[in-house]
C-alpha cells in the first residue's frame, strides 16, 4: 500500500507540548529509550539499527547500522572512539535539522547518548552550522538540562556509561557538511575534504575511529530503540524504511517541513499538503532532494519519495529538500544561481571543481546575456562531464549533476537563449536578476577577478 | 575556531592584532590563523557594521523575490551588497541558503532570522534597527 498523509513519528507530541523542556519531553516518554539502551549490550543495539533499515538522512542515504558496524570495538583500537553529529545543514532548500534542534533537542541528545553507548564512544561532537545562533542557544540549554538530570556526563542513569557532548560552531562554509571537511574543520583547520581511504570509521577526528551521522538520523535512534528495529522497518517502503522530514519550499502555498512515511508520492506533498502552486500557475519542475540533485519535470511529479523510486527517475532523495518551480522561472537563471552557489562554496582543493564551477557560471552568464555562441551548450555539458567523478568529495558532482540535468531536460529553452540572443522570458522570469552571493573576503575586488574563458 | 569566534566577539572583526593574539594563545602562526579565518564566510577580515544583514538569495528565496528584498536594502541603506554604511551601523550581504526556505525570503540580522520578508518590510526593519530596538548585539 502506498503511504499517504502526514505521519509524525519524530515530531509526535511536538505540536501539543514544548518539548525543548526536559520535563515535557520526559512526560511523553522521553529518555526512556536511553535508560533501556544503556542496559542493553552495544552489539544488540547495532543489530537493532541494522534491522530498522534506517538510512542516513543527510544526503547519501547510507544505512546507519552498517556504518556503526564499521567502527572498531573499544578493545580493538588504542585510540578513543568518537561520535560526530553533522548539524551543518546548508544544502539549499533544506531546513529540517534546524526544526528538529529547535523543537526536539532532547531527542537529538538522547540519540547521541544511545549511539555513543552502541559504538563505545565517550565523547560526541555536534558540528553546528555557524549561522544557526538560535539553534545553538536551544541545544545548549537542552544540554544543560540533560546534564542536570544525569542523562549526559559521568555515570549516566546509574550505569558506568560516560558521555560528554561538545557543540562546535562552524563559521559559514557549505563544504563542512561533507564528512571529512567537517572533521578538518572540527580540528581547527580550513574545511577541505580528505582523500579516502582511510575512512572516518578507522581514522576520523584526531586520527581516531569516528562515526558521523546527520541530526535527523541521530534523532531517530531513540524511536528505533523504543519501538524495536523490526517494528520501525515496517514504516515506509522496501529499502526506504521509516519516516522523514521533507522540507518543502519554492512556489508552493504552504512551505515548511512535513514528516511523511518514505514512499509517499511527491504529488501529495506538493498539492495536498503544500496546497499546490499559488494563483493556479502550472508546475514546471521540481528539485526533489536539495539543489545538488538532478531536476524532475512536471510529468514526473508522481514519483514516490523513496530512495529507489528517485534513483529510477534518475535523481536522488538527497537531503529531502523539495523545491517547487512554477512556469514563470527561467531555467538558465536557475542554473546560474545554482552554479554561483557551488562556485562560491568550492573549497579550491580539486582543480575540476574549483575551475569547472567557474566555467559553468561564466557560460551560464553568457547564455543569459544572449552572448553565447552555438556549441556552448555542449561546452557546458563537457565541463560538467569533466567534473563528474574527478574530485575528492561530492561537491563537484553536486554542481555538475543538476546543471547537466537542466540542460538535458530543458534543452530547447537553453537553445532559445542562443538562437534568440537573450532570455526568452524578456525580464518576466520569477528569477529575473538573480544575485550571486557576496565573496566575503574579496568584496573590494568585485568585478576585478573575472578570468575570461575564451582567449 | 572557537578562539577566532571569541576574538571576533571582542573586536567586532578580526584585525591583525586579534589574529596575533589567537596565534599566541594557541601556539600557532598568525599566517595559519589568517588562512583559517579567510576560509570561512563568518569571520571578518575587514571591519563590519554593528548590524550585519544577510539576505538569502539562493534558489528558494530567489523564487520568492529575494532580489527585490536585497535591492530594497541597498536603496534604504545606500550601500551595495558587500558594503558597510558610512556610519558603521550596517553591513549588507547577499548570502547563501540560510535554511529557512519554507518561509522565504529569509533575512538574518546578526544571525537572528526574520522570515517571510518582502521588499515592503525593509524600510520598517531598517527604521527599527536605527531606533535601537533590533536584534541586539548578542549574536
């Protein structure tokens, strides 16, 4: 049966109570899973995570139990084991981890302590996006409360488990959401990705075994312990177990986060829950998983929100960020703004990404200005092709995949920019005048550092 | 990084002496500290205004008209994105996705978010901040 409608598992009770308060969270059964879990054998907990079918909610969708099982046992490594929570949410379109931290911070903390017990870690880091100032306050206050109640710290809940949680604030760099860049940043360096192997499970933060999970993944752990892995696996569809928060934005009536069972049709999210497109305009395209994934056309809106269905449609569920684009948007302008983002955020380590994103922006700018020549669409695709798979981390791919998909699916519109010597929307596109982000450290050099691509 | 955040809280930005202090405290070179600071958008290597205004101009906000919101701020403050007003009160920037896409356009004032901002709201926001009842200096 196809899952349908809101299905609040993580956010159950969050509407009727203020779950940022420990007492309220406890009143609805909060921290009970922690007490159970700390008296459970760590191996059994990992088994339960495996059985739950929980896949990472950050973007890549790797099974969490399997990731946890890669971590050596405490007696197999001379180094301490660490848990790191990725709270660097910055994929354009994504705002779910923020909501979880603001509304159920104790579930995140409870998930951290349980996961630490499962992998034998005594220290956990939360790498929190620097821009999230309010989220920091809420998480820090919840952490204080959890300390007072003995849920965090030495000898938790009368057992011999010790867990220290450190919230580390980032300072504005998308790349730090990539796990190895995150580790570098956590160690106080420039956030540039490492080459793998070694994988973080063997050599992560401070060259020690490290498990890295997204906020939503960690916040789901208490639920899994509470209901049991097998029971959790019954939610959702095959290969896509459980519920997930989808961040709906763009041209919809009711943007926001919606917790749905995986497998719910995209159409239902946009039209039934999101209220459809304002003023009865027509749907043009949907970005189903954050700005780094290939786009879907209006014809593909019946695709289900699960990992396999999205893969069959040639795209990805990514971070669960659904961006709705109506008929008024120029796809070249969309491509330009997306490319500008990745150019701004490329860390500069790998040449194909550092230079390629710049080329993409320049070609797209020429297209939009009506200055592109015949053949430049193929040049653009060629640049994308040369980035794909040629970089240490997925940022380059994240730039190339969406742009290549816009050209492939809206080729005619792109071609018209060349044939008609300008934007066919004639200034009427909803994205007219898209502005690039300010280069914070070179604002005074603006306009002077453009390197022409054609000699 | 926490040391750089602390130094920036004290000085308002990261002048060379702040980088030297951080370097000394952590037994690093000032050049290393500069290299780290210049990697991240939130560390300022030039002075910034008392109120930092960041307008998200990424896709979801752009679909909601973030361009007009940014232009309204530019008009109201008399500076371009990337600039600081002459009285040193406001710095304005066009920023990457702030994570409030469902409630576009998002504007952060000293990293406290305001959502559903339209160009029409801009004069009111600026007047409020000029009146001193704004987001405060705590962020």
